[in-house]
C-alpha cells in the first residue's frame, strides 16, 4: 500500500503543545486497498508529537482542537500521491483545496450513513443478546422437561416393579 508519513510536533497558536488535538482524514476515493469513505482519526500526543502514515487518495481533512470545545474544522480536500511532498500536517494543510457545498453535503451523507450503520449494529447486537438469553432459557426449559420425563418414567417403572414385586 502506498502512503506518506506525517510526523512532527504540533503547536497551538500560543506556541504550546497541541496535546489532545485530533485530525480526521476521510478518503473520498477508492485508491489501492483503501476504500471510499474510510476514516482515520489521528491524535496528537501529550508531548505534541504525531507520527502516522496516510494512504494515497483524495482525502477530506478535518481537525478538532482539544482546547476549543471539540468542534470539527473542515479544512478541505487534498490529493495524496507519489508527488506529495508534505511530511507534516501544516505542509499537508497548505495543499488543501476548500470543499464545495456539494462535497460538504456528501461528507454529511457519509457521516449520517456511518452513524446509521453504527446504530443498526448496536440494535443487532442487542437483538443477538436477547436471542442468546431466550435460547439459554429454552435450553433450561428443555433440560427441566427432560428431567420431568425421566422422573415420570422412573415413577412408572417403580409402579410396574411394585405391581410385580409387592415388597417394593
């Protein structure tokens, strides 16, 4: 898989480490083994450092400052390929083209689809858990029924034995 490596120290406007800041990269194209809609979230470490690979493709870039309350800032789209010379996030952001309104709608649709899929997965997990509980309860009932059947057969056997051998 082809990628670029981004590594450096991230600073906030005050010159302090941008610890806890997050960068989100959403692939807008299927390139190599990276599919359209794939998302990568990269966190700036406590010492301000970051070091990660970014796969080739047409990528929508967003960031969220840990100190600014968590709102995502939409930077735009960048094409990452063998011609990309960026090795730091600021260098990459300098190559960004701001997103169009249509692209923003597309991103919102992708995000809504992702959230809907996550919700469906959660519902499916809950349903699967309930099915497992029901199956376990059914198995317990079957085991109880089997024990009742065994006990009934034992009583019948004892009745037959008592009829044949009155001493029992």
